[in-house]
């Protein structure tokens, strides 16, 4: 047991010397680096605003299509039916019950919004717009994490975030009342949180 504790302590000390913590880096940062970090934060804010403005522009210009009408039907349901994903299709002669396989969180957001602001196309599509906008800062923090680990080039976060802000894929699906942009954003966020959770001193097990 003492040998295990000694090796774990040595590994932690080695990790601390090789990879300083964020607080230590901030305390030892030069004024030039602090100015650069401030400039990068303003740049990130600009990318977020560009993405949000592009997504909100003419958000309600097109009428809802079939898949979006399914989102509306589920969002308008009572909360228990919404969570279960129960939908009813009509073929002109009879009602056909079915079950939506998509997770319920996105439709809960839609259900809250339409109960507060009505069932317009803008309101129904806004959760997808918000998720597509949040994709931009998530790309930024994930790319910066890889940069600090010297896995990606130092300018990767800049180019990746700018590309995410103007990418037509997110403009298309960010203006559609479906959960695809939420899946993309939460997937990247899960990767980032996993990296943060494993970003610590290695545990050395005594064999």
C-alpha cells in the first residue's frame, strides 16, 4: 500500500511539473499572452453572433414540412405522451398510432416554448437554432483543448470555429424543427467533458 501511494504521488508530481494547471498558466502568463487571450474571446463572441444572426435570418420564411409537423404534434402533446414519443398518423381513413424513436429532451424544449410563445414556425424552430449556435463555442473549447495537448496546430480553433459559424449544414438544419443540431452539439460537448474528466494525474496501480 505504501509503495502504491508513493508511486501515485510521484506520478502526480511528474504530471504537475510537465503539465501546469490552468490557474498556474494564468498566473505566469505574460501581458502579451493575456492580450491575445482577450482578443481570442472577442473573436469567439463574433463567431457566435455571426452564427446566430445567420440562423435567425428568415427562420420562419418557409412553411413547415412533414417531419417538422411531427415535431409539432409531439410538442403539443401532454408531457407523458411527449416523453413516451406516442404519435398518431392519419392515412385519410384511419388513425395509425406509432412511436417516435427520437429522445424526448428536444421536444420538451419545443413544448415549453410553444406553450409560452405560440406555435409559429419561428418558435418551433428556435431550439434547433439555439443548438446550432451553441455548436460554435463547443467547437472552440474542444479545439483549444486539443491545441493545449499539442494534438492540433495552434490556429485550429480559429479556423474550425469560423468554419462552424458559416457552414451551410448548420444553417440548413439549424432552421429546421428537428433535433439534429442538438445531437451534434451534445456529442461534441460529451467528448470535451470526457477529456476534462480524464485530464488529471495518472493513477498508478501496484502490480
